[in-house]
């Protein structure tokens, strides 16, 4: 049963291997995707997520654990994260895909279908991964379709063994992001090769038949200009069309209801949306919340509203540090309100609600024991439910202007926006600074005139009363403590 993703979906990412291992320990029996206890699905449904992203279901490279165990830096990373780790905990990267079939130990294709049915029964969609740039070095294509790959020479293999590997009579390049060392468990695909593109379409059609959404890893790496810059003369002839335009249009012909999500960096969000993606990561917002000022965040939100609605807002995912490790407790709630009450999709990550601070490498199947932050969990539960209100679901969003006084410019440390659907209104104001700040928030609702209004702060369960005429003439007065926030419902 297919459950298409709605507009502005709320998505929850799960590390599938880790999750099933923990459920196995919790229930005292082997748990696969085929027989996850109903209580576990019900717990997810209780947050009213629209979709669950089961990260890492595909069969992984047998080389992955070997590469990790032989790498001193990786071993040190494992030591820091999980001091009592054993080789059995090391399962390799989920993005070194040996075969796009569900790992048998996870329940295989039938188990995934059972999990999808359980999600659908609770009104939730299923999202899976696709990695366009590379496959595992033990993928069948390495032997059967060597023309699908970027090649090297025997001399290069000797000179740079970290960048190349031999298989049969061929030397292949390990895949890479130009900003990082080569990934030694994977082989670089030649995305300019027409046969590879046809094979990718076939693979992605099969994935799309098993889910409702596909999250595409490092989607910008296969853009023609990026790929040519990264691989130069090693790549095949520059194709007439872009990889994503060709691949996504072909897959959509068979599966028009599937949502395609681009993991994208380097400011290429708009480019990937133009090439056919439905949604794109908003890494810019994340970076600005981490490193920059409220003014920079506000400038980011001045982009076209239609564009904003196609961005995926997040504070963490498996590729980023834990939010609890990045944002001190004093800031955590403010940035959460800021990130997740904006237009577009919202991405939450397994362990984020509990306040876990340790980012577990995806190559490990076990995490350290950490105490759950119950207060943070209650906050996130309330926030997740508040995101389901009609204004944030299908209402009109506007960025609000702010003003201050001749001797008080602290309003520059605030950001504010509002939502409206029919008679329901929401106003969000966040202080992104360590200072107490005041501001007047300009609201676009002339119908406020002539009445008093009660503003219910949903997250704090506090009430404020304001005169509508004052709000319209002078702006809604707010005073926020350092990293303070308001999430108002008007009535």
C-alpha cells in the first residue's frame, strides 16, 4: 500500500541496523523488519510523523568492515564513540552498496514489504536510500560491467593505492568527494556513460516500487559540471542531458507518486530542484543556525516562498554531529523552534528527541548507553504535534518585519514569522543571541483591529493578552531572554 508524502512532510530517520539490534535486545528475540513489534510502530505513530526513513537496508560491501578495521583513524573513532566495541559491531558503510536488495538478516524484500504495510496502516510513508555516485567494490557490475566505472592505470595503482584498486584485469578508481580522501570500500561510477544511466534507471525503478520516497545521497556529485570537474578526462564523453533529468523523468513515468529528496551541499539546492527533485536538504540554514547571526538567518528566509517549501530543515542527521553536542542546552530549544516551524519538510533523527550527544558512525551496529533527556523528549513531542496544526500544514507563511527603538537595536537578534489558515494563526519569534532582546513584530492581519487577543504560547503553555489595535499600529511587543522563543496561537 502506497502512502504518498504530503506537502511539508515530517520525516523521522532511523538507523535500521542499530534500531533492530536494540529491539532484539529489548524483546529478547531476533527482530527483523518482518516482525517489528506493533508497540514499536505505534511509538513512531504517536509523534504523527508523515514518513519514516529506514536508512541502511541494502546489502553492504563485504570489504567495508575490513577497510574500517585496518584503518587506524577509524579504529580511533570507534574507540572514542564506543570504547567496548568489538569487530562484530563493525558492519561497514550503508553507502557501500553491494546489491540493492534488502539485507537478508534484516528480513529481505518480504520483511521490508511487511514494514511498509505496518507504516501505511498507521498513515506513514516509507523512505529508502539510493546512492548514484558509487557502488561497493564487490558489486556485480565491477566484474560484469567494467565500462560503467572510472578507471586508472597499473602505474597509478602502485603510486596511489589509496585511490585505486584492481579487480581482474582492470584498475578502478575509488569514489571520492573532492573535499575528502577517497572512500576505499567503493568504486566510482562513470555517470556520463549511457549504459550506466540506463542501469541506474532500472535500479531506481525497483527501489521506487518498494517505497514512497527516495533520499539520494550526495546528489550534487553527479551533476555534469561537478562530475567533469572532479574526474576530468577519466570520465566519458560529456552527455547532452543531466543525469538527474534523465533518470528521474524515466523513473517517474513508472512511479509518479514517489517523492525524491536530494542530499545536497555547496549551495546547489536550487540546481537540484530544477533538475527534478521534489525536496532538497537545507544545509545553509543548518550552518547559519550553528555559526551565524539572526540577520543571516533572516536573509536566508527572504528567498521565494515556493523555494522555501521545497527545502528539508534539520538540526541533525546521520552525517552531521548530534544536535545535543552542537547546541548547548541554553540554545537547543530556540534553534529547534527556528528550524522546524519554517516552510518545507522537517527531518528528525533517531536519538534526537532523547538528547543523545554521541554521533554513532553508520559503520557500527551498536551505540553507547546514554541517559535520555526526558524534558527534551517532552519538548520535542509537543513540537512534533504542534507541527500538525492546519496553519503549518497547509497555511500561508510570511516572514515578519521587526522594529525597535532609537536606543535599542536588539531586535536585530530576533527572527519572526507567521502562519495563517482560515481563522487559525500562529506567530513564531526566536531570540538567536545570548542577550535579552526586545522588538515590535509587524503582523499582516488587519482583521486583528478592534478586539483584544489572547496569545497562547503553545510550547510554554502561557497566556498573553494584547489589543489588536496596538498590534497593528505599533507591532506586537515581545521581550525575550537569551535564546528565548515564542510559539503563539492567536485566539
